[in-house]
C-alpha cells in the first residue's frame, strides 16, 4: 500500500551543502495566532540532493505552467524584480490572509 501525506504548504526550504530539506506544514486544528488565524505546524520533511531538487523544480514549474494555461490559477502582474515577502499579510475582503503566495490570487 502506498502512503499519502497531505500538507497545506511548504513551510521552509533549507540548503546545507549538497542537501535540501523541505519542511511540509499543515494548519493546526488547535493553535491560533493573535488574529485568530490557524497557525502552520510542521508535519514532515523531504530530504533530497541539490540535483534532485533542481529536477523537481522543473517538474513543479511545468505543472504550474499547465495550471496557469488551464485557467485553474491566475498569475498576478507583479514585476519579476520586485521582492514581496511570502509571509506578508494580504487583504482578502474579510481581513487578512496569512501565508499566501504573493504571486497568485
């Protein structure tokens, strides 16, 4: 039987030498921040070589391009040379949305 793991997001990527560690997070069912938003909790870690990470990036980029072309995801018009922190709060009409990518709606 193949195991599956659900994660809400990648929490952090750490590179040490030739090893890449990708921490997967899911929203806590019990813990909330000061604004009442569920906070991400570490669930599992993927450890791979730099070469494996680079190859995986190409696969993910192709998947993202396919989702954009299919209209499942709409890309914001943010210039490539503008740095926006991933954890920057973004308004969503009902308050603030945390941990949302600044590149997509």
